[in-house]
C-alpha cells in the first residue's frame, strides 16, 4: 500500500482552486470569456471564497514547513497548487 499525503494534495488543490476563483473575472473580462452569475453580478463572492481558500492553503503550508517531522516540505504546496 502506498503512502498518500491527502492533506498535502487537498491543500494544493485548495490553493489552485482559490487562485482560479480569485482571478478568473480579471481574465474573463479582458478576453471576453463567459462568466457565471456570481462572477458577472456579484464578483465579490467568488473573490472572497478564493482568497479564503488561498489563505487556508498558505497557512497549512506554513504549518507544514514549521513541522520538521513531515516528509514533504510545506512550501511545496504552493508550486503544486499553481
């Protein structure tokens, strides 16, 4: 059986999805891409959700980086999420 670090993967996914939510409107307006109702009419909601996900992933990465017993360093979450 393999050792999967599920919290690491969850934090990397949260970072990537948070970045996507927080920045999609900028690129969608510039490139005339379609937007959902929240991005078009209430842009603050997805931006705040994205920033919250980014903050949680960043805090988890900082916690993992400060814990010496972890196999993978916590800061690898950020490039993995990108």
